[in-house]
C-alpha cells in the first residue's frame, strides 16, 4: 500500500513507519535544548510563510482571514510553549530513590524513574482547524516536544495547505538538527488506517467525528499490541442558565450565546450545542436580533455540509422542536454550502423523548434552547442527558454563591474537562492549566489535547535500577547535565511509612 | 445477576455499582486529611489481624509464612505511603493560570486545573499476592488515595482471606469517616464482567494472565462509553548476561538466577523467564548445584498447576530444547501440586524457530537459558523476541561502561518498565520511583501498578474557568485550604512564548 503524499507519491506505509522508527532512534540522541530550538524554528518558519499559508487556507476551508491569522499565531505559540516545556524539564517527572539499606521493607536499590517518549506517533488531523489541529498543530507539537517522531495523516479538506505546512515545518526541524523523518505527512485514508496498525506506531491522536474516531479507536485496541488512541470526538457543550442570571443580564447573555454558536460558522468542538433556560423565559426576540447581524459563512467543505444538512433535518423532524430563528443554507456553483445560524427550542421532556435525534452533535451554526421546569436538579439532567463533554458552562446570578451552587460546579466537573462560570466555551486558551478532553464520548482516552499537559499522552514511565552513573540516561545522572527538576526520596526516610 | 460475596450473598451487580456511585459522591465531601487517616487506619487494622490473616493465606495459597508476613507488611506500607501522597497533595498537579488581559493570544481567563478522581474503580485481584495485589493491595490503595471507591473482584484462589480482608479494611475505612460502600467485594466471575460493563464503573485494574486480561480489556473497550483498563498481564523478564560478567562472577550470578526463579515457586510476574548467555558458557553444574538447595514448594492452586504443566510440556516438546535441571512435579491428595524448579536451555536460533511455544510465559519455577552467538546485538534480540516486559536486566562486567553499553541500557528502556543493572527483577520496591508496567503485552495501558505514581491511573484533569472563589473546589481556591503545592502562570508572562 502506498502512502501517497503528493510530495512523495511512491512511498509505502512500511517505508513511512520505518522512517519514523529510525527518526525515533535519532531523536533519542538529541539534547532537549536542540529539540526546543527546533520547535521555535518551526514556529518561525510558519511565520515567514504566513501570507502564503493563510491564503491557501482561505481557499481550502472558507474560513475568514482574521480567524486564520489568529489560528496560525496560536499554532506558533503552541510550538514555542512546548519549547519552553522541553527546556524546563519538569514534564519528565524525574524521581530518584536513594539506595537505602534500612528501607522499611528491606534494602532498597537505587531507583531512578523518568517519563520517556513512547515512540512514533500517528496524528489524524482535523478539518476545522487547518493550522492548530492539523499538520503542525497541538498534537504534533506535544508529540515532538515529548521526543516522538510524528506521522500526520493530513485532512482531505485542506490538502495543499497540509503539504506546504509539512514541507516548511519538516525542513525547519531538520535544519535545527533533528533527524530526517521526524515529521512526515501521508494523505491516503487507507494508509492512515494501515499505519495505525503498524508495529512501529506507538500511539495515535485524532480530532474529528465520533463515528470515525470510534472506528479508529477500535482498530488501535484490536492490535496484537494495543496502543493508546487519544481521540477528541467533539462535544455538545451544554450551557446551563439560572433565572437569576437571565434576570440580571438576559439580553447580553443571549447575544453572547448567539455569537459563540455562530463564530467560525459553529464548526468548533466547543460550540454550545444546548442552552438550558428556565421555562417561561422570553428569548426569541433577543436571539433573532443577535442572529440578524451574523453574516453568511461558508462551511468547511461539501462533506461537512452534507452532515450538517442531515443533522439539522433530524432535529427539525423531532417531536416538540420549535424553530426560534431559521438559518439560511445554500450551495454555490462549486458545491460549497453557505449558511447563517439556526436556533430551535424544545422542552426538557420533549428532549428526553427525542433522544439521539436531538442530543447528538450538530457540527455547524445550530443550537438548541432547552426549557427546564424551575427547580430542576441541573446536575442530574447533565448526568442523564449530557454525561461526557469537553465543556460545561454555568451562568449564575451575582448572588448565587451558596454551597449548593458550589456542589453543582463540582458535580459538573464529573461530566466535562472544563467547567466555565458565566462565560462561553469557544476560544480555548493554550496555556498550562487548560484541559481540552472529557469523559466519553468527548474523548476516547483521558488526557488533554490543548495546553502543556498534552505532552503527558506521549510519555511512559521507565525506571533504571542500580545502573552505574556512566550508563544512565542524562536526566537521571547525579550531575544532572540537563538541569531538570527532580524529586529525591532520601535514604533513611521510610520509617514514617 | 447476583454479586455473591459470602458476606452479602443477595446483592445484585446493580446494587453494588450504585452503592459505589453513592460512596463516590460522599467521598468528594471528605477532606484529604480524613482520607489519609482512613488509609493509615486500614493499615493498622490489617496489622491487628495479622496472625489470623497470615494463617488463612497459608492454607489457601500454600505460600510460606515468612513470605506472607513480609507481603502483609508491604501491603500496610503501601496504604501508609499513599496516605503520605494524599496528605502531600502534589499528585493533584494543581495549575493556576492567572487571568491575563495581555496574553499573547488575546485576553486569557482565569484557569485552574487539577486532577480529580475518575469515579468507582473495579479491581480484579491476583492469585499470587493474596495481600499486596488483592483486596487491600496496591491498586485498591492507589484508587482509594485518588478518592475513588473500589469494588474488588476477589480471586477464587483465596476466598476466605478476601472476605476477611474486605471486612477488616472496609470497617476501618468507615470508622475513619469514609462513606459506607467505599470498599466492596464481589466474588462471582460473571458479576465481575457485568460490573466492568456497568456505567457507574469508571476504570478497572487487573493483575493476572494475558488471556483473561486481554478478554477483559476488550470488554472495557467495547462499552458504549469505553473506560480505561489497567491490566498487568505478566512478563518473561529476560536477563542479558555478557561474557565479562560471567567471567567475573559466573557462579554467584548463576546462583542468583536460580534463587530469583525459585522464590515463591516462580509465581511472580517479575520472575526471570529467560537468561541470555554467550554460547560456550558452562552453566549446567552451577545451576544444578544451586537448584539442589531449593525445597519443594506448593503451587498456588490446582488451576495454576494445570497451566504450569501444560506450558512446561510445550517448552519441553519444542525442537532444540535441552533439559539442564529437571524439576519435580507431584500432586497431593487434595489435588495441590508440589514442585521444584526446572531449567532448560536452547540456542537463539532454536528459540526463534520455536516461537510462542517457548517464548510465552511459564508461570512457576521454570526458566530458559538462551545461548546467543558472541557479538550478537542484544538490543535487536530484545526488540525481536521480547518487545514488551515489566523488567529487563543486564549483567555487565565491571569495566563495561562505554557509550555502547549506555546506548544498550537506554534501548532496553524501550521494551520494559524497569531496567536493572546486575541485579534480579523479583522483589519490587514500593517507593516513588518504582515503575511496574511496561509495553504490551506486559500491561494493557501505560501506567504503573506499584509505587506512588500508580495513583495517576485513577485521576483525570478538569479545569475551572472564571469561577468565583466561593464556588471553587478547595485545592483551587486562592487561600489554598489544603495547602497543596501549585504551579502558577502569572499574568504578563506570555510575551516570551
């Protein structure tokens, strides 16, 4: 089977995988300072080609220039942030247990543990973030930072952008001293699946639909040697609103909701798919007024448009669904769809009755306003109908700060990776405390795909016991040549255990 | 379906799972100091019943009293060590990003992330460590420390010990203020599988055979909402010996090997299943002499004995296998098997030819000496024949400290969780830097089941964004009431990114 990247049409899957394995061996010889420098150079190279890359992305995705420039900057910042993580070294979680003849359970050997790269990582790129979750995106940055070569399965929605990004970034990495093959691109779908089953691939990351993500996760689990599959499969991101919040700032709140649903034509995995309001709330006028200002936006590609049409029809066909604000949908001569946002409403009971037809994600500028009876236990509703999300948002009134509300906030944390108070979930900060990943079905495996903690997905612990200094990997040596932070368990300290 | 613990014969699986879910909600209200105290009390309660527990274990497992007393102490130390981890709070990995209007990618909200318990954990106990990997063993201690209720599926090899341990420990936990149902025991095999598929169970741990572990892992992955399955499935733990090491200390080395294979009748997941020596090495006499001192030992139970007989026959039937030291095997009137150790040898080429028949684990006092041609690339042999192990051991001569040997040590780290220099893999220290878990097939999912890092398997990240102080979980509040270590990203610091 050939891997068919346009830049290397004749390479086989096995050739790509073996190249990654060879690069992994080479990367192990590279000092972390060089790896950090390579990430910074990759960021700089993207900046040097910004005009060309953004123009290509505009044509291929229909996303607006300002959004794409912001996303490219985010992608550069991700790479530089991980350079910082690599240089710091705390991510290695180095633990040194001194040999201890008086250890409470009998003599303890000298034990030195750190986290090490898992090996070549396969990264299935997303359609909706052609920079930030694609060839040089967050998963690639995290894996490279960990010391893993990356094979990207490019998304067919932006093929030329993928090729150019791969050329630019791979070139920068090699120039910085990383091995050839540290970053590779394949474009063929079957090649992606074959690589997922190749013994040299040690972990996979994915951002995309539930259906495809679950299929691929099952393939990864069915290998003779299963590998972790970190899939981010989207989310419906319910927003819970109290009567007090609406009373205080109803119009602003509803305008914020419409803006969060409409940005990037709703093609964001953190788009609020549901707004839960107390019954009797008046929201139609405010939603219609805010939505009137939203310009027509192209959907990413005809396949996304097909899915959007299908899901919108399913929701509109469900019992008890009322259209609050009908959106537009038209195809142009190239088969691309142009849309404006649609909002519908449904009672909590009708939502229960409709089930998946309404509860499943609609990827695009569409959202459902759910009217709940006053006094409803919102935590129970989330557990029942929305058990796994990337985000859950709670809009409270200024005075709602009781222990009950504190318990609700904590309970929401059981069903999401990020819990927001009185904000909007779209817009994900790239920063140490970010969590982008939540209980199933939001992600297949615990972990975050945004923020510095994302590096942990591509690391595994290995302990070296009683190794002479000369044979130890650098971060475990007494002289600590990389100057990484380390936690020492001294001899003689175990009596208290 | 009934869960049929003898102490509660009429409880259904659903009842057990709901009880665990209710205990989880209760545990969330318990301060970490109370949780730490409860772990210490559980350890103390085990100590108070040591004589009774050890006597029961001796009858049910055939393991020697000294070994069982040591194991019970280890189990107590594990609980106390995790009490220390809970009280310290570093395991929460708290990260606070200050709100930053000048953040490099636009205004950053206030973000506060920590690791939280995943929910009820199902723990499939092992047969070979009736204390340390059973009802109150390492997986239970790690999950309780994380704040997760535990349902133990007891091993049928030591049913009464399991019941008594569960009564003693569950009682101590409740007395310390933890909710009823924080620790539960089920004994029925089908109940264990049904619990693995119950929506309230959020993670599973397992210590046992590859066959059963892989079956259960597949069930966990096939759930509509897959949960992590941390299976420790055993290992063959190759020991690589150089000519220089043999020359220096051949007799002592071979005596150490025999002792490591024979302890606890070889029924340890870190038993060295293979010793690789340069061809032309004389080892027969030393092995036979050392093995002569090993007393007959009972195998754990008739089912283990059946497996041992079957696997030994398979190895002995393979082409090129020569018996170095035949072991004994007899059944007593109760159907229990009594054994002495068996050692065989094979050339590297014959091992390649024999494949799984010889390469698969033999659980019991049996090991294979492999003669490799001098000059063989040992790292390549490990990658080819032994790709995933709990441990790999390298015996070098005193002068063998070159860069080549350093590269070999690092390469071994790709195929094991623990790499030992000139030691023996049996005897696993319970301590912060331990790693007990390695690449497939040794474990199903990355992680360690021994040492303080084991807690990480039962935690997931959740970030709270822009939450008022009053609504934040304790470890994220400005006043840090639990006094946990935290990493702060201050405002104004992102320009360098």
